[in-house]
């Protein structure tokens, strides 16, 4: 295989996995126009359109999907071999693509980015913050971070945090205007900030528990979102009652008086945050290094203590 052939195939895999010419070009260190020219050269050489392009998206054609499925494992093997060689010298390099919830990005990943970069300066973390339940295999991610009960099947999971407490909150101004609910059933008379589960489009039924009694409540209100920041902002603005993880910045708003917890005796906890990845024979060294960092293990524990 000529060097140019390899470069064209590498460029093709980069575009497919990042679903964007701009992101792929940035990863490869070339301009988007140069990358487009490379893909056109590959399509001419093969004699088939490989990518269907619009102004907003890039997707594989039937021929492109067939080609990707055949060559992507080979590129992963090559990347793994390079990573193992780098690991043997004590240096790691490469790219890790992580799909994560916003709460994990804010509370687990963000505070540790600097430490990870200091330990592995040649590793690129490609982090996609996504409160929808994206299929990490279909999205071609190396790993995802989700609440334990939302994990995809046939995955290896590593717990990152203790269980997460759910709390219903509202702004003092809203409660003064509309009253305070005393039971989950009262939520039917209140404006609520709703969650949409992107996996199937359903809206989340709020879950409550008190002395062994469980209730699921379908609520309505002026805002529906799949992103915690929007839901919390709506509650802070007095639009209604929101239901979020206490650890996702809500506790600070309660402590400062900007939000008030309601239905405190109906609290429920969810399994904590887990990092998960496809069930393969060997865990990639880069992913193992990231997990150690997120768990403050090894060299990262020493840095934390320093």
C-alpha cells in the first residue's frame, strides 16, 4: 500500500468517527479543504461515493459503511500497537473519545483534566458532553459515563462515585406565588421542569420513595429539556419545580437560598456515576490511565496528596 493510500484511508476513518470534516481536520492537523480533497481522491480511486454530506452532517453511504467496518478494526489495532509501544517506554499517546453526562463532566472529569494532561501530555481527550443516552458503540466512542441504571448492555463498568440523591427544588419566589407541594401527587397542580429521555423520546416520570412506598409521577410544565443546566436555570428563574441530582450544583443553590428543596421526605437515590466501555478482551492502556485518574489512583493519588 502506498503512503498516500494509507493517508486517505486514515482521513476517511477520522471523518466517520468524528462525524465532522472540521473535527477530523483538527484531529489530523490539516485544513478542512485539504481533508475534503483527500476524501474526494479516495472516492475517485475506489469509484464510489463513501460519504453523504450536508451542511450540517456527514454520514457514510452503503459503500462507505462497508469500507469503514472492514478497515476501522485495523486502524484500532495499529493504534493499540503504538499505544503499547509507548506504554513500554513510560509514555502514552493517542486519542480517547469519551461520551459523558454533564454532571460527570463538571464534577468528575473537569477537576482532573490538568492532572491527566501533566501525566500524559501526548494524549488527546475528545470529550462529548451528552445528557442523552447515546449508544457509545454506534457513536464510536471509547467509553461513556452514565448513571448506573442507564448503562448499555454487554459493557464493563467501573464505579466512579457513590449513589446520587435526587431532589425536587424551586425558587423561593415560585413557592411564594404557587405554594409548596406536600406530596408527589400535588405536583399535578404545579408547573414542573420536565426531562426528555433521548433514547426513545419519552419524558421522564419523576420517581419518589418514602418508607418503602414508591411513586412515579408524570409532570407537566413550561420547559422540557435533556440538559441539567437548562432545567436548573428554569427553576432559578421561577418557572417551576425541577428535579435534579443534588450533587449537580443544586446543593450549592440550596445552601445560598436561591433554591428551596421540596418533598424532602420523599427522596430517592440513583446508582452513582459509572464509566463503561465495550466488553473487549483487553482494556486499552489509555483508557486504563484515564480511569486511574478519575479514581485518583496511582500517580494521580500522589499528585492529589502533594
